């Protein structure tokens, strides 16, 4: 995996020159040659770096604490000091409206929310949580699903029967409803199993809920693949050679289902991020004072007609990230299995 | 066929039972929390807690608790909310159901028509700019959170451009029953329909396009071409027909899931008091009996929808019956 692949003349890549290259190398070359997918990688890198830099931005550029309400604070617009929460000029004259976007990176770039907090900083911090939840939940889903799929498909019989029925039940459950049920129950007091205790506000809760809910989506195709792999000659040959169960699973079956799981991974991140935003919007995802893109949209709901940018900005962030992940996912699928180019449905 | 129907219905009942047990376990047996405190809602007093324990038989063994719960949900139908004192839960659900059905049915009509057109056009112009544009539009639709899209639609139609000729017809958020005013019903639902349909248009157009392209490489399509049929006839009468199989089974699942509560976010954003909004409102004050009822209702609906799809499928395609 160490040699560098330069774009070069595309025509040569499929030519005899690449004979002997491993399937992974070929796939990587195909992916690197896919300009659209590579652009999306660039977009994702920018988003991730920006979110990682959230504390830098908040402390050294915007000089705000995005987690403390700042109703009496002031900021500077065009060299003049103005209050963050402004008296309403029109209408009934009741209440205050937070300051709108100043488009000045140092002073409330995207304005403030109803607590007087800097929306731009919260957007970056929220993005961290959304990304962390999306990536970890997708990772957890893929790991769990691989284990379940391998075990069910390989051992068959009663083990398969039980696991498959279990997957069916979770599958039949509308995703949001299952997530909602789990969240309502767990978010009030957290989860306590033996010595393990998950705090109600912990990010691990939404991560594990989202991860569990989507396990059947990946486990079912993995199981199907394992079922067909078990009939293949090379597996029979390994059995004939006296390979242990563990060895069969680890060296013969697992490497052959990895591509399926890898194709699912970016799509799962995309779906997980959408689910996280929905749960947070329903106030059963990330809990305040933490932020995620979903909670910021919820914060912005009350200000929708007066300060729409509070709700618009995180939505655009989600849409761009998810779009990039979907396109990248398609690219990875095409790279790993070029024949599937026009076959597999994407984005689910 | 009879054997298949029996088998399918039996498995449906089994899945329903499993789901009801799962829901029961989630709400009554999650470790670390007292179910009575959860059902009674936030800051309930000792008196209410005692009532809840007695009402739900929480001092009895688990199977008895489960049976009691099921009785309250389906037989005596007198499940009561403790947060919203004395309110019966089941009538609330049956009242909300028509709203959800109206929303999902309308959206389904839109998404099926638009996505079939989009998929067909993209497949016909495969590889051209038209194809790429349509598929990118579909992907964008898939990538937007539906509740956010709803808010954007509200922002445009209720506030920013409400007084322009484009959106002056848009009524305030809320639902008008069909029986009261068909036109009002249509007006109040048109934007929610479109919003909900956007996601599915993207998914279905992509699915149909890939199915069509795959079908065009099949032998029977080559035969149809060799017979000298026009390209349009080959596409619509031969390729499209078989491509619709995947489409139809997907539709059954999604329709069931939407009626079962997937439309929750759209209902919340547009202030439509359907089953999803009912769930959402109960979430706000942690009214567990209502959440349990809506979740159970929804899951059952999905299971029934899946069974109906499977039966239809077996009726259409004899090979399925044997498997």
C-alpha cells in the first residue's frame, strides 16, 4: 500500500501494465481517477478540518464561549459597539431579537441564537459532534453487522434462525420509531448494565442507538454473501485441508465480505448523520448544552422568520456533507466493483 | 398459493408478537430505571407512582405485565395517559390516523409519478448531461434532512415570499379535513406532500434508472429489439415492466414505514396533527403510554404492509410462492 499512484494517462491503467496489481490497488487507482469522488473527498476534508478547528476559531478569532448564554453582551459592527440582543423595532415592540449575520469573522459572523451565543462557533462545535456520531455509529454498525452476518451465515441452522428473526424484527421496526423509543427511555436516566453506566448526556448514547438501529441494513447483505461463499470451492478446499472454524472465518470468509462492508461504510455515515440530526431536532439526540447540527436547527426554529440563518446554516452543512458522502460512496462502490456501476441503488 | 398465504400470515403474527415484546422490554425492562417513574412522567408524586404501579401491575411478574399492557392496547383499549391526566390514548391515535394517511398518500402519488418519469428520462439519456443532472438532483434530494427542507419551504411560503403571487394561496400551517373542504385540504397539504416526496423521488428515480439499465442488457430486450419494435415500445412495454418489480416492493416497505411514523418530521414541521405529531408531542412531555401506543400501532402497520406486499408479489410472480 506504499507505492504512490499518479493520475497519469488513464488509458494505461487498465492495460497489461497493471497486471499483477492486487484488487485493492486496482480499486484505489480507479477511485483516485474518479474526479467527482476526489472532489468530494476534498470537500469532506475541508469540513472535518474546519470542525476540528472549532476551539481555535471560538477562542482566538471570535473570542466567544459558544456554550454560555450571552444575553447582555455586546459586539462590534462597522466599528460601533452594539448589543447582541436587540430591541425589536417593528411590530409590538415586545421581546428582543438576536443580532443577525455580520459577515465579519471576528464578530458574530453568522449572528447569534436566542441565547446570544455565536452561531458560527456553535456550527463548528456542532459539526464535530455530528461527525463523531456519524462516523462512530457507522463504524459500530459495520462491526456489529459483520459479526452478526458472519456468524448467522457461517453457522446456519438454529443460530442463523434466531439471528435472522432478530434482524427481521428490528428491520420491521420503522427506524425513527425504534430510535425514538430507545432514546426516550435512555435519555431520562442513562443506561446502567452491571458496572457500566452511560450518562444521559453522553454522546455514546445516540451513537449506540443509531448504530444498533441500522445493523440489519448491513448484516442482511453480509449474511447473504457468507451463505454463498460457504459453497465456494476454495472454502471447501480449506475445510478439506482441516482448517479450523476460526481460520475459515478469519482468512477465507472475512476478507471476501470486507468489500461489501466498505461500500456500505460512507453511505452509513451519511444515513447516520441524517438520523442524528433528526433525533437531535426532536430533542432526543445530542443533549444541551452540547450542540450538533440537528440541535442548532432546533434552536433556529423559533427564529426561523426573523433570523433564518441560524436554522439554514446547519442544514446546508448537513446537506453538503451527506451529499459528499453519498457521491464518495458511489465512487467507492464503482471502484471496488466496476460492473456494479449501473446496478446498485445508492443512498439508502 | 394457500400454503404460501398461511405461511406468510403465520410469520406476520410471529413478527408482530416479537415486536410487541421488544417494545414492552424497551419501556418496561431497560436496566437501571424504574418503569413507574417513567410512565408517570416528570416530577410525579408518590400517589401517582402508586397508581401507575397498580394500573400496570408492575409488582407482578413480567409476563403478566406484558399481558396487561396488551389488553390495555388492543382489547379494552383504555390505556390512559398519566402526564395528560385521564386522557385515553387509543382514540387520540385513531383521530390522528387520517391526517397521516392523507399526507403519505398524496406524497406517494407525487413521488411515484415524478420518479418514474425521472428514472425513464435518465435511462433513455444515459451517460449524457441530462442523466447526470437528474441523478445529481436526486442525490441532493436524498441528502437534505426532511425537517430542514420543510423549514425552508415554510420560510419561503409563509414568510419571505408569502405576499408574492407565487405563495399567496398558501394557508397558515395546519390541516383541513377533506370532508370539510376538499380544496382547503389540498392547499394545506400540497407543500408538505412535495417536501416529503423529495427524498423518495431521489431514491426511486435512482433505483428505477439502474433497474432499467440492467434490463436493457437482458436477452428479452434484445429479442424485442430484434423483432423491430420501436425503442420507446421496448423501453416502456418490456424493460419498464420488469424494472417495476424492485420499485413496487420498495414502495410497499416505504409506504408502510411512512404511515407507521416515518412522516413524523414532516408532520412536526408543518403542524399537521397526525400520528407522528402525536408521538412528538408526547416526547416533549415524556408521555410514555402515548409513545408506546403509537410505536406499537406503527410497527404493526409496517408488518401488515410488508405481508401485503409479499402476498401481492407471490400473486404476480409464481416463483416466489415455492421459495
